[in-house]
């Protein structure tokens, strides 16, 4: 392997992580329960953005540790809980959601993230809406 190729490869692997654009981003979650009178529009932050991914086509040339399929995920988060208005007494009127404090590029952790790309679905309310600023 030529020194130029080795240096280019090293530079590319190093620069790849710094070129990632993964950060907390504003997002509105719409939450409603069938039993409750209102839908709640919650302003929060989620992790979103680009993470450098290394193509596995070069797996014969690179170490396994140099290959990655990273996603933009939570580094630090906290959970907030809100009260959904207009719920009858027999219904639990609380909803908890994550708030991203900081983000990182890394492996998707299914303990607190949905790691599957679902079909596009609309995030909307079917009931009268109340806004919740946290």
C-alpha cells in the first residue's frame, strides 16, 4: 500500500466523523387518546441529521471497526411528562416523551429509539388542538 493511499484513507476515516451534521432539531409531536377531548401539540427536540456511513464494499480492504452504519441518535436526553386535557377520570391523562439535549452519530439503540424507517405517515390531530410549549 502506497504511503499516499494510506494517508488518504486515514484522513478520510478521521474527517468522516467531523463531517457529520447530527444535532438536536425542533419537532412537534401530536398526541391524542381516544377517550380524551383534545389533541396536544408538543414542541420538543429530537436528534436529526446526517451521519457519515462507510460503505461495506471496501470490507476486504478495511478493518471491521472501520466500517459503520451510524445513525443520528441521542447522546443526552431527558423525559418530560404532560397532562392531556379533557380526559375522563378513568383514563390516565399523562404522556411522556424524550427531549434531546445533545446528539451523536452511533449505533441505533432499540431501548429508546425506533431504528426502523417506517412509511411516511402524517403527524396530525383529529381532535381540537391544544399547544404545549415545554
